[in-house]
C-alpha cells in the first residue's frame, strides 16, 4: 500500500515536470511571422515594395535576390514562388510603377472642370508622385533602366502611355501628329522640371529616395509655375499647314 502511494506520487511529479517542460518549450518557440500568413497577392505586393527600395538604392545588376529577401524578411525561394527570375521582378516593378503614375494623372485630370484646371491638376499629380514615391520615380526616369534595351523599351512604353493620356486631354484644332508632339513636349517639361527640383533638395533634410510631403515643400509652387508656362503655350496652339 505504501509502495503504491509512493509510485502514485512519483507519477504525479513526472507528469507535472512533463507538462511544465512542454509549456517552457512552447514559450521558447518563435512566433509565426505575420508575413508567413499573407495571401499570395499581398505577399507579392510586399516583395515588390522591398525590391523597389533595393533596386532604387543601387541598380538592377548589383542588386541580388538575397538582398531583396533579407529586406523583406523571407528566403530567396519564397521570392521565386512569385517571380520566375530577377529580370521578371524588375520588369513587373517597372510596369506596375508606371501604371501607378498613369493612374494618378488620369484620376487627377478627370476631376477637372476646365482645360486650364486639367493642366494644373495633371502637373500637380506628376509632382506629387515624384514626391511621395521618389524610389518609384527614380526607377522609371533614372538612368539605370535606360541602359538595358529590354527595360528601356518598358520605360518608353510607359512614356508613350502617358503621352497618349496627355494628348487625349489637349483640345485644339490640330491633327493627331501635332497633338502627340505637343504631349511629348509637356511630358519632357514635367520630367525636366521635377528632376531639377529634386536635385536642389537638401539631402540632410530630405534623404535621397525617401518620400517627401508634397504639401510641406515648395513642390506645389513649382508645379503651378510649370502649369502657367504650359498653359500659356497650349492655349495659343494653332493649326499649322
């Protein structure tokens, strides 16, 4: 009887230690990363976000998939589940960033109630994108993509899409060739002015590629000045034979 009670106590102690040990092990297990539970579309979007930061800081050729994976907190095989290669990732990034810029311009100009306001809102949207997505703007209009024929063509396609959008907003008695030529001029005016303005920023106050608040800088002033210049020219357009 005494021996039976002793065995019962020992069994209880062993069970307690086992449960306690399992509890400690459970506490030591690392928490599951929130990223591991992301749906595929959201994970892809997250990977492209970190890829944009990495590619913009250096270049396509010097950026590795390991570097992008480390920034995103995932392994390289995870990236390859969503992108077949680094080239595809870069190409998709250019296309998606270009689509974002086109959408912002289209959405802004569609709200206009007059031709002059259409020009004003278009330039504002362009400047705002350059401020709030500096890494994306650098990806599209920096020198990196233009050095590779395949990526250069992708950027040209985006510029052509923007040109088509701008041309469709020009209301004047001119032929389509003339209209498109003017649209390309407007785009060049916007790009040149934005890049010049970005170059004048204090790098200590506004570190390169870091987003800038459009409303807290003089970006709006420059957007209006360029608007005045473009509008003065557009309203004086005449058909030429």
